């Protein structure tokens, strides 16, 4: 018996009576994981019997009337987010520790009855967008093993796309919660920074880090966000929402920003631009009015991320780790973090001042549109190509994603279309902070327009 998240809130007694379906879901998840170890999407897998026993206990609690909206639903957690009793490595074995407490977001999910099966692979210390920077092996796209999955939350996206789990947590600093969704034909929700607590997250850039969600449908993602969101006083980066906007997700007409054809950057693969333009056409068919926008402020903000002093914040956040054995960090990780030494305090404040001007430019653009539509990534690259030039190609992947958190935007990445080579190419909707619900509403309408089969979070097989 399958149940959507929304329905299970009011029918938990029914779910409790059918304990076999929840147990079967766990068994099926482990069978799939063990049959596909070559995907490299898991770093740590919880013992099967331990997960089954937790499921039995949750079912017993539900039978007493306790409301467990995610009863028995299996999920994964990116291995830079703490889960009590499971090692956190951030894809660096020498860094490994076992936390006493789970991250705030994980605590909320397990309190709702979801069952964490383990920790997923990532670009080491979340430094990358390719999914190919891990000592635990690269993660390839589920669509084609020759191509990168996107990172740094590669394992979480692949675990969902491969059907190992119903949903997974990732993180997003410069696109890590969106690009892997785009290359794996799933949904990635990047909330407003501070909407979901980052307590229990191994820091990357603490001022702009956020927990993200990978799932099969926009509605599933919204249901997960509703559970994990909320102000956390113990997290110094948590914020109280100013306001939520619902209007653009429900009214028939809306305005969306699009990139002019002449300004599209696909790095030598023009067919990717054609798929983006088809997405713009779909948005007009569901009531949108396309307005060409100046992409320069967004591009320039993105440049601050990959060629500016924010790498120094990343270095500062894990400075003590740079003292570990030199063989523990991948060469590309050490190279990226080592570049922080080239930035001074003067450089940093200059970049902050520049960013504030760009934020004002972005505000002026959003005053004329409800959301901005961009390709989730410019184009896919093969693992071989990424291995030959890891830094240049990684930065190209972030062309349409790096700027979002710096400009204080929320985002939803959704599937769009498939290239002739079989690789999926998604698009991402972006809006100013706290417009998460409105953006989710628009994303749901776009999703429905594709006629994609509905995949519900399941508490059974």
C-alpha cells in the first residue's frame, strides 16, 4: 500500500495496521542498494536488521495513535550532515567522527517516522560540483555512467534517482542541491538560506550554506521542507522568515525572467540551449509571460563565488583540517582550498561591497518578474573530461547556480528534457528569499505540464 506524505498525516492508523508494507519498503531499499554498489552513492550503510527493527518500533508507536507522517519512509543523508551513531567523513576518512546527536534537520525527519539508511557520497568537504571528487569513488549520472552526476551532493541525488530511497538530504552552497538533480532527472529544492537549520552540518561557507532536499516530485519536496524548516536559536545562521508569498504559485498568470538566446552559455553544446528555450515555451503555455532579463548581475555574482574570496571562508571553516596528513585530502581539494591564501582582508571587503551592489541590481530585476528561469547547468561533462580539467569544468557547471545563495535567492530544480545523447537537462526556478512556497507552486505547475508520472513517497512497496 502506498501513501503520499499528505495523506499519511491523517491516515497513520491505516499505515500502522499494514506494518508489512513498511518493512517491505526497507527490504526493497537494501536489496537495490546491495545490487548497485558500483554506483558509489553510499559511504556508510546502516545494518539492515537495525533499520528493520527501528521500523517495527515505529509501527508499534503508530498503532498507539502517535502521528508519524513519514512512517517507515527510507531516506539518505549526505555525509557532511550528522546522523547520531553514524560516522561523518565529509568524504575524507582521516576526518571521520561519530556524532552523539543528529543534525537538526535529521532529528525532525526521524521524529516524523522516516528511517535513515545511511550516509551518501559527496565531493570531498563539499568542495565541487561534479560528484567526481571522492576517495570513495566517483558518482556517475543514473542516465549514463560515462557522465558526471553533478555534485557535491552526488550520492544523495543518485540514491534517489536509482530508487534506493524515497528522498535524501543534501547541501547547497553554490549549486550542490540543484546540479545533481538536473543530471539525474529528479527534483532538488534549495530553500532560502536560514529557513532550515544548518546545525549539525560540516561547514563549507557557513554564511551561505543550506540543507537541500532531493526527491521525485515537487510535492514530495514541499512535504519534507515543511517538516525540517523552522527557526533554530542554537544555529547562529538560522533566520526568522520576513514573509512568505503564495500568490505566484496559484494565480493563472505570472511573469518569469528568461535569458536571451544571445546570452545563453552552453560551453560548446548548443542543443542544451535549445532545451532551455523549450522550457521557456512550456512556461508561457501554463500562463507565464516571458521577460528577457540582463543576466550580467547574476553572472558577476557567480564569479565572486568561484574566483573570489568566498573560498577563504571555506578554508576558514575547516582550517584545522588542513593540518591533517597531506595524503588525506585529494589534490583538487587541496588546490581549491589553498587558493584562499591569495585573498586579503581588503579583497574580501571589496568583494562584499561589490556583492551588495549586485544584490541591488538583482532586486531591481525581480521587481519586474515573479521568478527567474535558468538552465540548472550549462551542459553535462563526462567523467573523463572532468578528470582531465577538474577545476575549469567544475566552475563551468556552476555558471547558472553559483550566484543564488550569494544573492539570497531560493530555488527549485526540476526535470525538463533529454539531450540526444540521453542525458537529462533540468531547469531551475529562482526567486528572492522567503518566496519558497510561491516558487514551489510554480515548479509544481511546470512539473504537471510535462505529464510526468506521479511518484509518491511511499510507506510501502
